[in-house]
C-alpha cells in the first residue's frame, strides 16, 4: 500500500508541477500571478487613459509648473511673490498644510488626553462638562466650527488702530503679542550668524537629553522599582545648557516684537485668523474623538491594576502616568492614527476661510489658471498619499514599541 509523502520534506527534484502542488511554492506562485494580473490591469487602464486623452487633444504635460504663478499667497512660510512659479506656489501651499496639520495634531492630542481622563473623574461636574464638550463638538461638522471660530474672532478682536493713542482701547499682551481682527502678531527670533546655529543645536541636544532621561527613569522604575524624579531634572536638562550657551556665545538669539506702524503691525510673526481658526477648529473637533479613544483605552484596563498600584502607596497621578496610560496606549494608538489622518485631510477645508494650503494653491488657483486638472489632481493625490503613509508608518512604529510583547 503506497503512502503520500509531505511535499515539504520530499527529496525528489524540483519540477514545474510543484509550483501548484507543493505548499512551499504554491503561495508564491499565486502571489506572482496576482501581481502580474494587477500590473497588466493597471497598464491597460493607464494606456487607455493616455489614448483617450491624446485623441481629445489633452496630452499630460508638467511644463505649467515652471510658469509664473501670477497670484499672491497671504501666509508665506518661505520667500514667494506673484512672479514665482506654480511649483513654488504649490510648495508654499504644501508647507502651509503641514504647518496646520502638525499644530492641530499636537493640540488635539493634548486636548483629547486631558478631556478623556477628566471624563472619568469622580467629580460629577467635571465629568459632565467633558461629556458635553465631546458630544457638542464631535456631532457638529468641522467646517461649521471653522466658520464659527473665524467669524467670532474677526468680530470680537480689536482693530490695529485701537492700539494707538495716549489711552489706547487695546493693549499688547506683555508688550509683545497683539490680538487683532487681522490676526495675532507674536515675536520672532532674530539669529546672529553661526553662534545662533550652535545655540539651537544645544537646545535640540537638550530636548533629546530630556527624552533620554525620562526613558531611563521609566526603565529603571520597571526593572528595579526605584523611582527617580521626573519634573525638575527634565526642566534642568532642558533649560540649563541653553542658558549657558546663550550667555557664553554672547546672546546670539534675540526677539523682534511687532510694532504698530501706520495702519498695521510690522515685525514679528503674523498668524492670520484663517490659520488660527483652522488650527483651533481641527484641534477641538478631533480632540473630542481622541477623548473617547482615551476613555475607552483607560476603561479597558482592569481596575485591579489601579487598586494594586494604590496598595503600593502610589499617588493617583503616578498611577495614571505609570500604570494605566502605558497599558491603555495599546488600545489608544490604533484609532489615534486614523484621527491624525483625518486632521491632515480635513485641513483641505482651509479654502473656506481663505487659508492658502495646497488645495487652495495647486488644486485651486493653479488648476483654474492652467486648466491642467488631471495633473493638479494627480499631484494633490500624491501629496496626501505620501503624508498619510508617512504618518501611518511613524505611528505604527510607535505602536509596535508599546504593544504587549510575549515571552
């Protein structure tokens, strides 16, 4: 009576039939066939698109990116004027998108974590206030919040002329910050050559040192149970090297405060109302969703963990920071990635308040001026795809670092 041998341990030579009969090769064969089918399918679609465009006289060309843009951009993080190219206008719009997305992600995370923790507070009033915040903001479209914040700030804040006179109607905060209906004017840094580069390098190294110290203190606590202080050493590592470098290098960095000249403020950094309205709206709207993710992550941790930590004499704040939140991150991080992606994509609503992001430049004025709809849309899709994949990759790496590791 003959027996069947395991295809994975057979000693017979390789033949073409094993590509489907042998489990060692079958999955690779099917994947290769699927890849070929996908390549041929996409090639057919692209070729069909190019053929139809050619017959309609709509050949794809990228030459328009080198032509003068002919329009101004109000929020310019880099040098730009109306004679710059469409490519540079698109870069300015892309930087504006990244700026508001970064600010909104940081702010939404802080708001969401605080609101999520406070919603579980034993204080009835605080808990209900956070519940009202979550339900109010996440159930109203973000576009409406953008318009509400923009209109409220433009109507409530004073005009620049109100800051002049012997007895001005409005005054600057700390004589450095001016809140006006045209935007917020804040001081800017003035750098003095190579010494300033060294100073900023010291600050970056100090920031890295803070993260390294906190990581070491946390690892020491988990390994040995020895509790090191977190607060004052972090502040000392961050501030002391910077102060020493500041005075040793001869004060290479200064502040330029905005000044009222004529009909407006000059100097400093001008944060337009469109940027602030978009930033705040995205932060408080997405923060409501993050708060629910944080609440769900905390409630997923057994109460026995909190009780065990309390029995060891840990204070409630340390229990939350050292016991509950580190475990809750495994539940919080995956949906948090989606919220960051939503912030990036929702930033395209900036055109509603006149903030010139990449949708307003490349997908708006440039598209209308050149008529290159296909090229502009393809570049827009590529930009958002790259940004989204980058955010997902970074957050997935962090998620893998905090997930439960089996031994």
